[in-house]
C-alpha cells in the first residue's frame, strides 16, 4: 500500500471542509434522491459519477483508503458543479463546497497524482483574470473577432472542426440581437420622476466576461436600476469575482480576488451590490465562507456578502416599476444552476418577465436542469456537454418559444450556440434586457461614489 502521509497531506483542504461540515455530511444516507437530478449520472449511469458516489470517493481519500489518482480525478473533474443535487438532498449536504475542496486538493497534487496540469487554464486564471488591464485587452481582441462577423461566418460556412465551430458559436452568441417592439396604440409606461430622490445606492458588478462580452447587459442593468429608484455608483478597483478559480480549485487566487473586491466595494456607502451573472453572484455570496479562516477579512466578508443581490432578486425586493406594453412575444425561461440551486432564487426572474405586458411565458421542460455550459466545462468535456445541450435545445424547440431568457453569461452562450448550430431562429437574452427594452429609457451615466 502506498504511503498514506503524502495522500493525507494532499487532502488537507478536503479534510478541513469535511470536518467543518461533518455533521451534515454524515447525514447523507445514500438514499439516491439526488441521482435523477445529476446530469452526469443520468447520462453515464456510473455510480462514481453521481453526487453520493463522489462523496464516497472523497471520504475514501481523506481516510486513506483511496489514492488521489487518475480514477478519482476523472470522476471529480467530470462533475458539472451544477449543485442540482443540493436542491434534491433532504439532508442539506453542502456538496458544492466539498467539490471545490476536492478540486483544490487536485490542483495542489499535480501530475504525480494522475492530474496533468492544464498550464493554459492555470495561466489564464492566475495571470490573466487577476490583471484587469491585460484581461481587458484580451477580451477586446475576442470582441473584435465576434463583432467583425468572422466567428459567425465560419460557423455558417460549416468550416473547421466541430470543436472550433462550437467555440466560435459560443462567442457569436455572446452578442444578442434581441429586440422588442412597442405595442401599437398602447399607453406609455410610467415615467421616472426627475424630482424623486434615489431610494438606494447600488454598485453594479461589471465583471470580467460580462463587461468584456456582455457590456450591453451591464448598461441595461444600470438603466433599469435607475428607473427603479436606485443611484448607480461605480466601485473603482473591482476585479473578477473568483468564481472560475474556486470551481477549478485555485482557491488562494479566489481568496485574493475576494479581498480586493471587498476593499473596492467598501468605499461609497453602498446599500447593495447588484450582480447580473448567476455564477458571480453565487461566488460573492459565499465570500464569508471562502474567507472564514482569515481573521482580517472574515467579518468584512460576511457583511459584504449580505449586500450582494442578484439583479432579479433586488428588483423584486424594491418593487418593479411597470414598463410599457410590448408586442406579444413567447418567452421561455431557463434557470441558471447557480441561481436556482446555489442562490435558491427561482421566482424572481420570472417575476421580472411577467411584469412586462406582452411577454407570454411558456413552460420549458427541464428549465431547472443544467445546459452543459458550467464555466469552461463545455470546452473540457466537449462530447458530454454537447449531449446535455442537445436535450436543452430539444426542450426549447418543443416549447414554441420565440426567445429564451437566462440570467448567466455562460448559459446564454451555451444555449445560444446550441440553437445556432441547430439552425433554430430563437434568440437568447438576459431577463433584464427585456425589461430595459420595454422601458425604452435613454442611456444614463454612472455616478462615482
């Protein structure tokens, strides 16, 4: 048997998380209620690719019964991290935290334990995403490829391999062409009163991918907040939220990014931090847990996380001012995993859509299930991701929707790419874009706090 000391040393993050959540973890009685909600188990039928199977593997590593080798790595990496199992679990097992701890151990273990390091991914996460100016330049080049029409041209020409076409379809889908038309002869919606003072000071997370590829969603979010009585202020110095780093096991980088964001948002006396990307919101709401062992930041992190609100959650809390009616449009809502399962927000996005006269919400089979995007999972596990996506595209086709609304950039790109490659003329947009289009307000400038 191999020496247990290095295995146990490699498992220190996982062991600490298990110990912190020991009572909840031990309540897992392997009942199997999570199995139907797990995308990988449903498609692969392998118990090791189920939530309870992965939990069993984690405990085996911690207890020294299993090496952190190729088999363990395969099953942990194959998980989408959608956390649908958490919604299904009657015992409240914190699977998402345990998964990230296991991946942190794998990131530290390196190739000698069966996980060759992906140098390109590590470089991007630790060097590119931590340097705002460099990241901005890289995204500007990416945006140029998209806006020039080159990406869509290659996709439409069926040129290149399937992986290249899919990657370019993802990029092309980040630019939504969604529009709504005003309803003829309809009375305009209520205008914002110029003499009404703002009710809340709100800082918007601009994000990295959101600002680089979805800046129209950020601008729409700012306008909608202003229309609903909020003073939108900037938070200079904000950086990437660290979600991708946590998911990939780069925990120390995620912690450093969290500290920088807490410092940036501590200025200006803000009431809320509005987030329009579900994955980012979930990560920022968990800063308290991420920095729980940092004596200088643990209290500040918990206070900060309490101010973080998904844009749909915030708008419903403060009250949505009704917009003008629009031409009737059939819209299907697909719930991002990190909104419905991680943040437990299910109704707020549909409340936004329902507030728009003319929007007809149509049922979408499997709206709560993962689309297969999961950060960069769609590029790392191409075949399995496409299989999951194919089911989502078929559900959208069956719904008869003219447009799909989803509140996360990765989901918008994944679903948009799937629809594009399937030849479906269905656009994908963020719910706040529909509300902004219905308001029809002019561009506002951000006020510095």
